[in-house]
C-alpha cells in the first residue's frame, strides 16, 4: 500500500519498473539431468567476468561431476553454513546470523516494511557501506554481517533507500521482508535435529 493507504494499481507498478534500469534474466532449460545447464552457466559466467561483470556464484550443485566442479575455477562463491543432520553434512545460507544481526529491528514498527538484502560476498558489503552513511529519513539503512537492512515506513515501493540499495546491488542480492524471513527462520527452528 502507498502512503495514503491505497493499494497501487498494476499500471503504477509497471510505470515504476519502466523508470529504472532493466535487468536481464537468462534461463537455462534442459530436458534431462546432465545435459549441461550448470556447465553452460559457469562457462557464461567466466565470459562475463572477462568482460568486467561482477560475478558471484551463490550455489552450484555439480552432482558429482568433477568437470562441473572445476568450471567454478576462480569465480567468487558465497560462503555457506555447514549443518550436520542425521550423519550427513548439509550446506545452506546462514539464516541464524542474518536474523541475529538486524540493527533496525527496534526501529521498525511494521516488519512487512523492513527489507533484508542478503549480501553475496565482500564486494556487496563494500558497495553498501557508502549508502549506509546517508540520511534516509524517515526510513533507515543499516549494514549487518551478511545482510543490509532497510526500514521503509512509507512503503517499500516509495522507499528511496530500498531503490538505491537495489540499484547498487542489482542481481548480486535477494531481498525479503522481515516478516517473511522471521517465518522462514521459525520453520527452520522446527526441523528435527
């Protein structure tokens, strides 16, 4: 909802999208496992890196294929949390650390308007530090260990802080509101040990 309490129209949302830069999404489709989707993505990532694009690998599942694992090469990878579960070691995003380090939690009165931008790595953190020093009143922006937090009291779509952070990080991040992250965290806590 916008500041006067009305839900934005689809047309107004599309108009806002048209104002910003356009993102590119590439989808790799294969009819079966082992046809080369991951390998091709990594090949393309190396080509883009050579062209000066900032590339960060979030997760790659090589399915035991050493040639796919070797294709990661010198690409920057997001560190994963290692979890022991029933004798098996699993790796996943460290949600506990993100939840624990939110400095805006006391300030945000509506958790659906508190955004959490998951940082892809050290380069993302450096890109956000300068933005955190600015005045985003009536909202706020803060930097945690693995995430950037943006309080959008007037609504997410009207937040200049959220727009600036999204533009700065681009495809190197994913953002969720605090209410969603809290629910996901609670579900994770319910898993049997």
